[in-house]
C-alpha cells in the first residue's frame, strides 16, 4: 500500500500565497509525519503557475498539483466545489486540510456534501489517535473546546483556523509540480459575479494599522463605542469591532475583525469587552502584542493576551485614557 | 413570460440555540454549564427579517422551518409573531448529536416537499458555528448558494445578491431556486414580535414532521467540551484598584515601546 497522503488546498489572493496557507503547510507536515505519509499541496485557479512554483519552494511540501480552469477565477463556490471534489477523488488522500477563510468555508461544506464526508470546521489542532484523525475546535462562543474524532468518514476533512499553526518558510528545495485535469459541470456555474468593490480606505486603514483598539459585546450598546474611539484617538489607533457588535448593527461590517471580517496583525491590539470567540481570535491572534480588558477571567481572549486586566471596562478605560493623556502630555 | 407568475415561496430556517451569553464555565469540572435559556440563533433572526423584507417588496409566502426538540416550537412562534406566514417543526430531539450533513439532508427533504423557490438561513449558528448546513442543503438539492448576503433584489426569478466578502463587497446574480445565507441585520429588516402578532401566532397550527432517526453509523464523535487551560504566559491583572491596573498597563506599554 502506498503511503497515506495529506492534501492541502492552497489559497492565493492578488497573485500571492495567502499567509494562512503557509500555516496549513505546517499543520499538514506535522500530520503527515504522524502517519509516515506524503504531503501534497493542490493549487487551483486560472493562470497560477507561479503560485505553484512558490508552494514548491516551501519547506515540508512533498509535491504540488496544479489545477487551472477559467471558471475558477474570480472565486465562486460552485466551480470550486467541482474542482476540489475532483482533486480529492483523483488524489485519494487520507486527510484534506482547507483554510478556514471565507472562501475556504464556502466550498468546503459543499464538497463534503458532494463526496458524502464529515467536515470539521475551524480546527485548532490536529492529531492522530489509534489511526484516526482528531481535530480540536472551539464551540459555544469560544468558551470551551471539543475534540472531534473521525470514526467512519474518509478522508478526514477539516478547515484549519487561521493562526492555529505557525507559518512554514521558503527554502532551497523544489518539490515536483504536476498538473491535474478537471471537468466543470454546468450545474456548478449558475451564479455569476457581476460586481466587486474593494473595501473603503477606512477598512484598509484597519488592515495596515500599527495599533488597533477593538470593542465587543461587553460595551453593552452602540453608543458606548465612544469609549473605544476615545481610547483609539489617544493611542493614535484604528478602531475595530467584534462580529457580535457588527451583527447587532452597532458597527459597520467594514470594521469587523475576525473570520467573517478582516484579518489584522498590528503591533498592538487592544480588545475592550471582547470575550474572544474563535471567529474573532482568528482575525487578530497574529498581532505582536495583545491587551485585553474584560470582566470575565475565563474569557478566551485572556488565553492569548500578553497583558490582561480583569475588571469593569467602564471604570478601567476612562482611567486608562486619563493616564495615557497625562503620559503623552 | 408566457406562464402566469406564481407567488414566490420562501423557507427560512431557524435553529434554537443556547444563549451563549449565559454560558458559565464550572471552575471544577471546566465544563460549560449552558443554563436554561434557549433563544433564536442570532443570524437566523436576520434571515427572518430579510425574508419578510423580500415579502414586503416583492410579495411572497414565508414558511419558517426548525429542526429540533419539541421546545424549538418557541422560536417558530416568535417567527410567526414577527410576520412569517407558516411554520413547520421537524421533530429531531437529538439534533446536536448528528452531523451537519445529516441535518442538511433532513431539511432538504422537507424543502423538496414544498417546492420552495428560495431558502434563507443564517450565516452561522451561535453554538456550533459550523455554517455548513446552508451550503450543504444547496448541494443536496443541486442549487446554487450565496453566503454572507446583506441585501437581495429580485426580478424575473433572478436574484441579485449583495454580499460582504473578506475584503470586498460583491454583487452575485443567481437564478432561483437558490439558498442564501444571511449575514447582517440591517435596521430596516429587523423584525420584532408584536402583541397582536403573538396572539395571531398562538392561533396557528405548527405541524410537526416526524423523520426517521438517522441510522447511518456516526461519522464523528465529539468529546464533552471543556474550557481550555490557560497558558501562564501573559500578565493578568486582577483584583487591584482601577487606577493601579491602568497604571500597570501604561507602564507595560512603555516597557514594550508601544507608546
């Protein structure tokens, strides 16, 4: 029997490998080592030969397969479902790792349904127990984690949460690259992208910012975001928001940090009243320094915070603003 | 169009979930104590609002469907009270013990029976957060889906859907039938139950659909969720006066050369 294959669907955007895909390389290499297996990256899209070459130079990659088809760009879940299903059927992997990005999650669920597979989203760690893949993931707003074991579904299919693994780096080696052919079914091409507008300058300011102050549900109501804005002004920081506050209509979606919003990695990320649901953590856990102010000592945000204050934000933030002002003066 | 247009039929899928804001971690067992509160999933409430907004603008018959234990009737009553026309409960007491694909197939089977044109669901659920059931229903029915929907226009059985993608706003055109996953609760589509609506809802019959319990071998096994042990890496200030806590943070920010 040939050795088991761990397959990663590599993501790229604006002609570059997405950093989260380099984290998947690390996750997949570790998993492949546990089963003495081979690790293959599949790259799909249109005109992506150079992306495949870049992946071939990443440490730990054994083989790269390229799937080019005009229907795969711009991204729509239909053609990608067909393509990724076809890749899985041809490669016959032991495990499939897909980035837990908006696009990754959009097709992964459909692929699982098409191939009759179980899918575990947002895996934080992957391991092998008695030959079976076990994925850890957070539930109930990130308060608790569960271990999910694949017992009768092969290949094991997961999306991997961004930030869960460190990024692999480029090295001297060049893994072999080969092409795969796919056919795209008419039923996968019924949706059409007719317009696309990149987010506004304000939102770009968020992704490139050195300092970000973000507010969460702990603020209680939209008006209390004034506290976050004031703190951000004193620190010369951009303002971000948790998914819960955007969902509640307190802030615009363009302010949202997390899996359905922006991924940011500033020097300083200050989280006010944010408990740290995994959907938020995946968007900011790559920040250099994380400060959290929250009432609940068990809030998951404290797990990744470099400096945390447990207490009432309505007392602490004004005190902090006062002291920062006198420091700056 | 030669054939007369029949009224648009919409199914809006609702899950009853634990109130995650009420979840308390037991300090000894590290397990989550869910408490008694059960609420309509946040994003599903937005889906109800979007369905009713479509009904107002284009005319539609809206049916709310929930799969869950008998108590899930509460969220259907709430949907009826906000203006949904009909409601169906799929009796699935162990709905949290089956995987998302099995749930999707059970819901798809019910959707097929009623010949719906459009299925709306929330982008994700508060408790399990898989966001998989919507796309998996679409796949099972061989329909297209659009996720992260924020606004819907309709003409000639063609939808024009605005969606918030990762770094862009997109407009997607898609023919009916289709599945949409609703992201946001715009002010104008927020709906709240009225007293009059409550009274009317209580008079409606909510049919209960019995399904054959899934017999297929379970594909996944879950361990009991527990709180993650905190790594003692970061500094945590607790139980000190406010000014002192703020002072320590400012000192640390200086030390790290962040200010």
